[in-house]
C-alpha cells in the first residue's frame, strides 16, 4: 500500500500523523509512506528525524481580516493544491490521511481529485473549520472525542477512535525513563510544558513554581518553556538573581516527550488533544490549563473529560495564579496515595485502541 500522511504547524497535528504512519509500517513493512507538510510548521524538523520522506507544499490559514488577506489566502491555497497534485501524481497513493493544520486542505482536495481514498482525524471535541469543510471530500472522519460528531453533517462518516499516540509511549516504565534521563528514582518530579511553541501564562506561573522547587530536596522539575519563551525565562532568572540548581531542567523544546512523561509524577500543561492523550496513556496525574484562545473552547472540554473521571485537576486560565498552582502541586506532592489514584484514573481515560481502529478501518475501505 502507498500512503500519504499530512498534518502541520504544531506537534498536535504532526505526531498523530507520525503515529498513524508508524502503525502502517508496523503492520506491513512494505508500506510506502510519504509525509506532506508546509515549510512554516515544525514538521520540516520533526518528520525527517522520524525516518519519513517529506514533501512540502504551500498552504495558508483562512485570513478574513481584509479583502487583500482573503485574496492572498486564495492564491496560496490554489498554489498548494497544484503543488499537492504534482506530489500525488508522482507518488500515486492509495490512501491519504490528514490530521489537521491548514496544509491538510490542499492535500486532501488534490487527493480527492486524484482518486485516492481520503481520511481525516479530528483530535478535538470541537472540530475546526478546515476539517468541517473537508468532511465532504473524505471517506471517513476519525474522532478523538465522541462529541465532535455533533459538528459534522454526515454521522455515518464519523468513527470514534480516540487520539493516536506513538507506540513508544505505551512501553516505557518510570524506572527506565528516570535511569535514562539521570533522575533520582525517589524524587517527586513535576513536568511543566506549554506545547512546542510555549504558553506565556503557564510559563509565568511555572516560573514561580520553579523557584519554590529550586534546590528542594526530594523534588525536581522539568520546565519546558517552548521555543518562543526560552530566552525570556532564562533572562528573567538572571534578572531575579535565581541560581538554577541541579534539580531544575529548563528546555526550549521537548523532543523526547515519552521519556519525560514516563519519568514524572505530575504534569502541568495545556489541554491540547495530543497532550491529553499522551499524558493519559502514560497514566499521569495532571494539572490541565486549557487555552482560552481556541475554536469552540475545545481544550476546556478535552480537560474536563479527564478531570470528571478523577485523572486531572482543571484550572481555567482566568483562575490561574502562581499561588493556586503551587498550592495544588504541593498538596499532591504531600498526598502520594491521591496522586497514585489520579494516575490510575488518568490511565482509564487513555485511547488505547485508537491506532488499531484507524488502521483497520482504512485497510478495509482501501481493500474495497
């Protein structure tokens, strides 16, 4: 089988596409796979490291701020469709799978015109405009959350699958991850991150938590600032005269997410669909802080799905303060039994069969 996967911009779209590609290769090593992305996203760095060939096409978000911007969007999308068509005719895919990001639009349209079987994966509880628009051009829409079906026009196309997570997240133990990363096996470890680019508000409060844990015996913190904010956090530490101790690790980008998640006791993060899926697969208690600046407030519903089952503490950004976060973290640190119970509840929310469902459905439809 020849398969194109496409998705771009952030890790939340890219890593599910890689997970799907990995599943195809696991089930049939002879599968030929091409990743199609856009050069404005991090896929140009991430995909080659994952071992997949990468082709780039033009794409642009829908910008309705002015007539001129709308025209620019139309021109670039048209160019992207032509470029994608050229890539597709050369590669000759049987199947094309999109996982989100504006690059999916030209690729899925070109694939439909070519005659390939086409599929989408919608990670969030509230789907974005691109996926809702593309619904009519695909054979199936895989859902990360069941409630997303309410926003698509053809329920028969929707398949509840959960969010795909790379196999490596299922196989790591806390002990082995800590040994690999050099962490003390007995420490209470907090892992804070705001996504591949970062989240300003989370960084602000996480910085205050870092100061509390800095040099704290029996505790450690991994502070993932995101690439946009790393220099700001380092500069702030210098301005405040904070000497970073050995129990604090500050990183701009986490490219070994599975090990850091496996190693930690508590996660502090946004509630993007992929972050939630990876955290639950690893069975980690979490403090989830949904971004208020997303379509349909979907991160709130992502977080609520776990919090309602006891696997997470949900703090909306409007209620987020350093004091509230520090209080919650120290409460859980001092209550290991409750922390363990939250971890078990988190694991029960994990999308354990997502990749199996996606692979089996695509294979069946392609075979027809």
